[in-house]
C-alpha cells in the first residue's frame, strides 16, 4: 500500500473492527467498505504497479471479499483466533506500513523487493493416494525437512522479507513431525505469521481443532472434489464423511477454514455451482475457496485432463459472478490473475517461491524444476534470500516484467492467462532448458523432453489466447488517451445480509 494511503488504511481498519464488533452487519455496510477500498486501490492506486482501472477494480473487490471473510472469522472465532485476526491478519492485510523499513532495506541491498510469502511442504508423505496428485509422483520413503530448518526458513523470511504469511502444503502437512514439533507447534512458535494449510482434513479431530483454536494463526484449506461422490472417487471411499467431521470439529472450536478444489473437465462446472457454494459456504461454514486447475505434471503426462480453453472461459465467467456479485472470497490462480498482477511465482515481489520436503527451491508448486536447495544453502552459510538469485528464478522474474509486471496499463500483457508454465509454455520451456534446471521427479524430466507434450501445450496456449485476449482487450486494456471513466465497470452488491 502506498504511503499516501496509510491514513485511509488506518481508517479502513477502524471501520472493519466496528463492523466486526456488531452483532449484525446490514447490507449498508458493504457499500461503505467498497467505497473506501475503491478510494485506496482504484482512485489512488498506482496504475503502473497495479494495472489498468478495471484491474484495480478487481483488486479492490477481492480485497473487500477477503476482508469480509476475515471479519466473519473474527466474529465466530475462538479467543485465540480473535486475537490473531485482529492483531495479525487484518492489520497486516490492510496496511503494510509496519514492515516498510524491512522491505526498503532489502531493496537497497538487493535491488528488488522481496516475495510476500512462501509455500512450504515440509512433509512429502500422505495417508491418501489421490488420482493425479503431483505429490504421488515422487518416490516412496521420502525425507522431510527438520524442525530446525523449517524454523529457520520462517525466521529468515520474516526478518529479511517482512513476510508474515506462510502457506503449508505437502504431502499431508498434519503428518509432519520432527523432535516432537508438528506444524501446529511451529505456528505457535511463530505468532508473527499467519499460516494457511492445504490438507485433506482427515487428521483434524477434536483435539487438533482445539489446538488450532488456541494458537489462532492457522487456517486449514480442506480439499474436496465436489460432493461425496466426486470426492470419494478421487480420494477414497469414506473420505468425504471424514471431511465433514473435520468441518464440524473446526466450527465447534471456532477455527476459520476454507476449501480447495482441483478443477478438471469432470467437475469444473460443479465446483462453482450454486448448489456447491450453498453447501460448503452456507451450510458447512467455509470462508473461502481456492480453485486449482489441473496441471499435467503428475503421475504421467495427460494434457487432456486440463480444463479446455472453452470450459475455462465459462469457468472465468462464472467466477466473475461469484466474486463481484456473490462477493465470495474465491480465487483461481489461472483465471484470476488480475487480483495478483499476473503470475506470482519465481520469488516475485509480493509473490512467492516454493520449497519442498527435500529442500529444493522451485519457482512455483506447479513448476517442478529447481536450481537451489535450502539445505545446501544453509550448509554454505547462506540464507533463504540467496535462493532468489538463481538464474532460474531470475529468468522467471524477467519474463514477468517483460510480459506484464509493472508494465504501463496500455502495454500490459493479458492477466487472465497469466501462468508461466501453463499459459505461456514456450517461454517456460525455453527458460527451464537454458538454465539447466533440475526436474523434481521423473515425470517432470519426461515432460521436458517430450515433443508431443510440448506441441499439445503450445496448441492449448494458442486456443486459450484466441478466447481470452479479446476479453482483455475489450474489458481491461486501457487505450492511450482514453478517458478511464469510460472503462469503468460498476458491480452492484446483492441485496442480502453481509456477515
């Protein structure tokens, strides 16, 4: 957030807590919050940094949706959750002024701004064997990161980057344990950071839910594939019932949670349907949904399992309704690039990098190629920041800058087909080969040298561009000397209760 918005951000925070402390929030609250967000992001936002006006409107909208979910988490949360939502998440989310000196110092030393967060998989093992899971592609008998290494990573990223958000993945994160320290204990030892954990949910019993309620700074994102039928077909018979029990345990303990869904040709309409949203958000109490479109990097290379460009366009249209009209905290990294200024991989400022159970440092969880290893860096007396300057990560960031990041609004690349390795596979393939990046597992090695796979991905990208580029040009692109007011798209909130 720019310095000129600090006072407005403080006002925004005060208004948010006034709303959270109310027993009922009427429909009149949303327009007020929207006006403040629009003032901060749209009217006062830096167009070169944040993008064209309609992109800034998207950012303001999803920002408010996140805020509304956080306020609901605060209202329904345990004492520990209330404390962390108020004194950690909301303060950090709305205003970055507290950490600006750390970011400034990093920039002065390295010439770039640091990433905003990391995705960390300390454990590769999982108790399930889900079809198409990338973690299932790795060998049996996996190593895991030590508690000492995880603790050091978290400490360094906060002290050096001012990074207060950590995403935990796997394997199954709740299986990780080292020297009697598990993932919840690690969160307790880092109260300055907020943790989101992608999990299958099967380990969240009453005791685990209560521990999460006490630490307050961790939210599980539990994987579903649809309803019981779809979830059990991919994850195993009886898994959905165990997930529902996990939801119940979390609700009773006052722990905020969301859902994570892998979109395929089989379920891409279902996971954004009214029936699905009503069931998981209204009935089960989920606060957010992450949509992860299937990426062909797992057990074998099956490009046909991707959502087709035509289906992806329909998915984008539906997601726009859910975000702008239904006002849900929903994000799809492939379709929702306007929220994040495109691809956020490669350790980009405000973005992230990924570290797996071997310590390998990847540009992204879906880019299975690496150059640096965190264990080796530490053995050499280096820090996590040294991982940012491999030629692989620098190559990704250079591509981002050439495509859209910090480009003027009138020349900015299409941010609704933002993915480095999926939507611009030719660029990714070239950088991975030129940097001699190492594959993370055998199927990644096969994909890198499979000509048929390469040609199929390029064909996918061409078809995607034909469908998505007109949307970008007609809705988002700012033409030179064009009055921005003519490009405004007004989104009217629904007449409904806002929590």
